[in-house]
């Protein structure tokens, strides 16, 4: 049996920036050649693009890691490396993106062609053309490219529809959608025929229109994950009006009022109380013999329990009561207005690289003559310096001294000749 994927996890890794080049001009007729190493190109970012043609997150089910291209290294003759193309991934409208590690909301894609940068490509390293000074006219110094962002994302799809159809399985939701829109949902006489939400557009004779979603059948315990569970309750969050279908089939062995209350209970127990949404009660399958008697009993139960809501009996098969229901729905939507229900991030997050003013680190003594310097920012700084040339090594030594690393090592008891480890790099400590 196929499964509708509306929640998944993926890993995205943006491209690394290209390394800067160490090079010098040595042309015959250029008397003062000097440094000529170009900068590395920017690494590719990973961008989500909302696509109105997609309905599920199925594309991410079998491929879980996406990696953008790295930037090109800098070239000789002061030529910059080529920046990598961004990797654009299409997602359905209504996709909400979270950082899986922190749980922070990154973004909410609610409009067609809306874009969201989820992993920023690394900056290219500077070539030695940037390090020329009056005292060092031929610097053998360059920077390595910055790593691209690498993160685990959790994607959730919450369908964007003006109207959502809810109710127990086989109450006629798919049939209603099929006769009022051009949607072609799968219809059959067994539970959970609908395995994914189907979306259609309703066009009224007066020119008004709205989107309507046939949401999979709920059962008791859905808010705790029973049956298809909370997997589909999240889609109802986005709808403005709920059409609550209740079967009037006298042969189905079910109590109509009990079914109505059970679904209302599940909507109320969801993480967001969905009963606050505007609702129309829609007794369905009124073309079946005996349905009128069951409807009368249902109305009595509603009145007895002080449920004072207008009801709209329909038969989708016989096309009875549909115009009245759809026009009333359009009236309510007009009252509510054009509003998009989105999630707001807890705080504004800018996913652009920003160098921190202070680099924090700590020192661990591994044994009598070995020390390890720990600190993500410090390790990243060392990784960006090209240590293939002596000038690069001296640059790193100056930066470590300026950050107070030398003094901190002395306080820990480091002596001449002791080994110091920073990430994958090690050197010998000298007083």
C-alpha cells in the first residue's frame, strides 16, 4: 500500500568555497610582476522553491542527501575562480522547514515560486593579491575556501486550501470533491481510500472560486496517532473553513451524532485547537433510502446537546443541496477575508555568513607533552589558512598569538617542544 509522505528528514550540504591561489606574474615584459593569485569562487547554496505542481514530499523519500557544487579555486594572472551554481529543490506549497537539531523554524513556503535559502554556500578564499604590503611585496599567503553549511532539515507539508473536508472514512468526502471540482480522487467503499490529500478548485456560477481539500478520514484517537493519525490533522491547520461530513446511511451501523462528536474531539485535542475554525455540518449520502429518518434523529441529538449550527444536507451522487452549501461556504470565506495561515519563527534568523568578533577556545592537556586546542571557530580559522607555504604558517602563528593562544598554552604548562593539536593540524610549541 503506498504511503503519503508529508513529513521527512533530509541532509543538505552547501558547496565549499574555492581556495585562493598563490601565484606571481612572470611575463617577459612585465617588470614588476608581484602577486597574481586570484580568489576562489563561491560555493553553491541550496534553495527550496515552492512549486504549485507538487502535492507531496514523495521526491525526498528515496533521496535523503543533497549536495551543492564547490566553487572553483582561484587562478593565476589574478583570475577569480568560477562560483558554483546554486542547487534549487522544488517542494510543494505549504512546506514548513525546521532545523532538526535545534527544532528552530527556518521558513514557511506559502506562495508559488517562493524561495528559501536553507544552506548557504561557503565564501571563496582570498588569493595572494590581497596580502601584498610595503614590507612583503611577494606574499606566499592565500586562504582556503569556507565550508558550506551542512544541516539536517525536517520538512512538513501542511496543505494550503481554503476549505477542508473532514469526517470518518467513507462519508463521501472524495465524492463531494469529485463532483464540485475537476479533481479525480480515488473512491472506493472501504476505509482510508484517500491516502493523500486531494486538492481541487470550486468555481461558482457568480464567478467566485475557492480551493477545497479532501482530507483523509479521521477516526477516534487520531490526535494521538491512531490510524492515519496526526499525519493528516496538520493539513487542517491551513484551512479557513471546515466542512464536516456525517454519513446518513442507515445501514452503516453507526450513530451519526456519536461520529460528529468523535471528530470534534480529535480536532480539539490536536496541538492547535482546530474547533475554533468556522465549520459547516454537512449530512451526506442523502440519496440513500432511510436517510431522511436518520437526519431527523441527528437533528434531534444536535438540539438536545445544544449544538445550534446550521446544517446543509447533501447528496453528491444526486447533486442535491450542493449549490446552497457551496454558496454558503463562499460567503463565509468572504467574511474571513484573504488571510494566509503561516507559522512565525520564534526569532528572525539571518542565514548569511557573519564572522564572529571573538573566537572562543579551550585547551585540553592530553598527556605530559601534548595539548589540544578546542573551538569550532578557531579550527575553522586554521582550516582557511593555506599552510603549504611558510608565509601562511607565519600568518597562522601571528593570529594564534593575537588571540591569546600562546599565553593560554603557557598557563597550562606547555614547554618548548610540546605537541599542540588544532583539528587536523599539529605543531611544536616554541616559547
